[in-house]
């Protein structure tokens, strides 16, 4: 039985069809900003902590929408499954300062992201949701939730 890694992650978009992806130091795959949920933390608390540490970004909790919990193979840990609690955040501040364990970050369309080396969670779950959200139209990123 594989080990389980519990994380909170953000589908961050800019409202113009681009999503924000990061690559951690020493890894190859691009994925969502976020990280492991510490004991005693809720997924939302973990997400807020991770976004602050990794991007110096603290979105209002009222603008952070839960999309669901997903399970898939972990990108960087063989024989591990990822249990990912995914949240959507739309931001007009596209110039994050990456920090902590991040090495690279990109803003990209979901279609262009397909040419990148992607974590299974990003490829199989996040990008399809990003396409759905961006095609929903309207000024609110959360009309279809």
C-alpha cells in the first residue's frame, strides 16, 4: 500500500486565461503552489501558510474557493499517493517573488502548460479544472462552483 502525502494546493489564475505553476528546487515537474498539511492544520490554513512562505502572497480567505480533494500518484516521491485539497485563487498581482524551496515559476495558458513536464495532479486534475473555470465567462471566477 502506498504512503499518503496530504497537501493543500492552489489553482492560481490571473483572470486572463493564465495559470501559475511552480517547480521546486531539485525537481523536474511543474505543479501548483502549496505544500504539506502540518498536524493540527486545516487544508485552508496550510494553503495560506504555504502561499505566504513560497510566494509572499496572502490572498483573503474570502477569495479562496475550495474545488475538491483529489488523489493521484505523487510527482517526486515514488510509491506515494497524493491527497490534494485544491483551492482556486484569482489574483491581479501576477508578479510573485518565489522563495522557500521554489526554483522556478511560470504564468502560462493551460494549453501551453501541456508542453511542460507536469506533475500528475496538475496534468490530470488541475489543468482540466482551469480550462473549465476560464471558459465559464463572466467577471467572477467562481460562478460555476
